[in-house]
C-alpha cells in the first residue's frame, strides 16, 4: 500500500463492510488504467479447476513424490450443502497426473476439506459430512478407508498422531471458513459453554474435550466481548506437537470482529494470550518457541511480528518491506519466508520471498486477480488467495491462483535457495 492507501486503510479497518465498498470502487476505477498486471520471473505450472487450501498445511508427501489437491466442478459461488469436491493427488513428472480418491461435502474455497498427510505415511485425512454431522476420513493412496474420526479435524501434528477439532458449522454462521451443511449444536448462543476445542487421538479415535469457548472468554476478558458472537478457528500444532495455537474470535453485528492468538499445552493448560491489540490474521510457527503473525500491536500498529511463546517479547519483521496482510510460512531451514498479498489497486496479488538473515525481499510474481473473484457480500468468501506453501525440501512453492481466469493449483520450482540467489521482478 502507498501512503494514501495506508491512511484510508487505518481509517476504515474497524468497519469491514465500508472498507470493502471503498476498496471495490477504488479497484473498479483503476481497472481503466493500462498496466502490466501479470508477470513472474519463474515459470508457473497451472492446473485449472484444482486448488489445495490454506497456507498452514503442506500438500506434498514426506518424500515430495505426491501433491494433494481438490478438484471442483461447481460454478464460482459459495458452496451449497450438497456440493462436492474431489479429493486426490498429483504424481509423475511435474505433478501432471491426477488420481481421484474420494468426494466430500465438507469444504470451503479457502481451506478445502482440511486435506493433509498423516506424518511420514502415505495416508491422508480430510473432513466429510455423513448422517447429519461432520467427521474426518483417513484413506490410503488406493482410496481404501482406514478409519473414520468422529469429529472434523482442523490440524494434525507433525507425527500424524493427534488432531485438533472445533465446530465448523458454527464458523459457517459467521465466517467463510465453515461448512454449509451440519447444525451448530450451540445454535445462536453467543458464548457457548459446551462448544470448544477437542484433542483427538488419531489411532484410537478417542476424543478429549479441552476447554469451551466460555472458559476462554473468561480469561482476561475485554469490553468488546460483551454482546458478541464467539468462536474458535485457525489451529496449528507447534513443531514438537507439545503445544498448539488457535484464534479466539468474536463478532458484533456480523461486521466488526476481534481476534486473540492463544497457545496451550495438550492438556488445555498453560494458556498464553499473545500481546496483540484486537487483530491477528495469519500466522506460522517458526520453531518451538516463536510464531510469526500478521497482527496489530498497540504501540507499533499492523505488521508482521515474531512473537515468543509464553512471553511478552516480540520483534518487528521489516515494516519497510511489509505493510499489508499475507499468508506466511517458513522453509524447512527456517531462513526463508514465503508470503503473499491481497489484490492491490490494479488487482495484482504479489508472491513474496523474504530472507530473515539477510533481510532481503524478493517479489517472485505479480498475478492478476479477476473481479469475479470478489464476493458481492462480505460473507461471500469466494476469492482465490495464493496461500503459498513450501515443499519438504524447500525447493518448490505451491499456491492457488485465478490469474488465468479460473481457479488453479500452481507450482513454481525455485531450485536450491542455499546456492542460488532468487530473482525478483
């Protein structure tokens, strides 16, 4: 964002509906200005009518041989209760051969069906809808059912042994990251006392309820929580799997929302609330003790911060290079961040690589985001964020993009970053 756009953003950031209207008008005006909207310094392999999902899960198998994906056939709109996507994986040279394994009705455009690998096995897990409730299924690469988990999963630890679960039907009520089918057992209850986070043993299917939304709301309560609709979302395990993180969010009038980023141990104790101020959007664990998040800190404003878990300590990640939100994740060696941006005035999304040691930023691509991928309502989450993700070796990037006019699963081969200086447009 330039200085004028940043000023408008800061004026409107607490009113999402008005901010969206102003942004939409601004982009429509800029549509008439001729600029180069799509370019990349690396070749992009595009697989139209496929996508993966969020930035916090790796679509590659442990040996980088297979690439997970969803295939869709519905038009560009919010999913209906009976809409399905296919679950499968790519193999072969350039990940060109798609193998379909199953279909699911529990999905959304941004996170798919929470499709992911189970540790270093070649088994996959994803959410589904069966007999009126959300569940998770585990399959092998032949499509054989291994196990059904009685709750939908939000995150799986790195060993593939434990999973976290929350209420996806509740998210649909207020947020595009839920599922269009299923019934929220908490209903219209603003602060449910029997709905919350659960820990699942994947091998046995045993479920351990950790804590409720109500219990978390009572910890360091804020005045904005009164009369708001509360829920949990965005879970991740720490690299060791001994702790996990999640968002506690609350919304008023289906418009303004607040977020706290929280960590806890596997017993649901040692709860820590990070020193943010009302907003945290996307994050990634760097190591067992630190989390990178785009957040608002009271004295510093909005930006990328590296927070220390169970501590009030944090450091700023280059406010000169980053003044807008994105979806960050770390390479295997933890020295590189891959992230993205939302569409600028010319509807260009940027794919960004940043080296923590040298503090150098590289723009790998700017790709056009068609205006059709902007929902008419704030609740229409149909846009196609890049959500960039690393392969296991740290040599390839996978991301979702609609720059060809159709939502697609894309990959870029970066080579060995330890030996080669990446290019920048």
